[in-house]
């Protein structure tokens, strides 16, 4: 484990301190959502043009789930194309289609595929398992309606960062339980795998910006109904009774992230269950670096890595 942050990551931390932004655990959820969206202009590159963008809605357990459909540049029309179903990060409390618009556009272009972003319900207005239920429902709806969307239902991937990585993992487990749809790859970026936070990195990096231990506790407290929910695999996929038969996984961890150890543990657990896993650590990075590409060069490196792995997964029989 390196002793120093990546230089780009250090710049981000310095900016956060210089901005005087209050710790997220001192804010209300609406205030935190506004602060998160305001950070886009500072941290994210300009959104890339894509071939097409369309607003959709999936049938969900509590009503329509807003989706955003992206067709990447170079993604053919006239025949069904592979698709990544993407769940945004934000601790199940903040984030939306706008917060990850740049990331989804970049992934669609780099992988020359379709990306469908899912605007699942947020806590605390909608407690666990609302977000997980919406993730599952969106995946099922996209697969069922694939033909009319121009999507190849046999070439689907799920992905997400942080809380979104948690939801992608949950959707993959649920799809296995239901017998479909088949998933070619689960792309999990510094995922939440175990709500207990009972991992050395949670203490080692308890004060590390932008995601401190106190912030993580704030997110979990807003999302879960009670501490008992931590044992539910839909909250903590690492606690699933079995991980056998799950899709291949690309798991990204950041070395200076309270969630680092649980992401590594999930990669090991999947591998032990016979799942093909690629664990790619970014040792000097911080939580959230995927959506910090204006400052953090590793964001682009990650997008290119993910695109290459998605293309490989989509190219198989």
C-alpha cells in the first residue's frame, strides 16, 4: 500500500478543503444532493457528444423508473447492440441521471455500445430495499423490452460505482436467482459489498476525503431501515448464501478508500466461488475518482480499461 496519494487525488482533496464545503454528515439529504451536483463543473470533464440520447421509463414496483438511453459513437444501428445497464453512485441518498451523465457518455463512446442509466429511488424518502428493488426491476424491464430498444438481450452487462456497484452486484445475484437475464459482465467500481464496515480500511482511511467513515455511516443510516438490514444480501452482497454461478466481474478498488478492503474481499469471494474475476486496484486513488476526470487522469484510464473489458465480454458467443 503506497504511503502517498496519487498527485491528482491530492489536488481534489485540497480543493475540497479550500472550498470550505461542510462535511456531508452535517447536511440534510437535499442539501447534500445540491452540493454533489455543484461539484460536477469542478471535477468532471465536459460531457462528450454521443450518437443518441433518449429518456425512457421502466415499470417499477412503486411506479415508473426514469432511465436514460445512450448510444455511443460507433455503435451500429439497424441491428441489436450490446448494452451496459449503469447504476450511479451516491450512497443511495445523492446522485441521479445528471450526476453521472458524463461517465455514461464516456463509457458508451469508449465501448461503442449502448448504456442505460437507471434513476432508482433514493433514501431516506425511500428506504432499503427500494433502490435494490428498482435496480432489479429496471434490469428485467430492459431485458424484456430489448428488441424494441435495439438492445441484444443476450449481450447485457451491469455496472456502477460505490452504491451503484452495490446495486449492480445485487442485480446480478437476483438475475442468477431468477434464471435470467444472462449477464456478460458485472463492472463494480469501489462497490459497497458489506454494510458492516467491519474492515481495516474503514478505520485506516476513516478521515480520508471525499468519503470519510462518518459520511459512510450517514449514508447507511439514511438508507437502511435498521441495523438488521446489514445482514441482508440485497444490502451486503458479500453476505449472499452463495456466489456460485454469477457473471464474470471486473472489480475496481481505490487504495485510499474506506471501502477498499470490502471490495477486495468481494473479489476474493467471487473467485473462491468459481467466478472469473479481474480485480484492478488503483493503489493511490480515492473514492469517487471515476467521476473526477477533469482533474484525475486515472478516471480516463479506468474508462478505457472498462471499455476494453466490455468489448471482450460482448464479443463472445
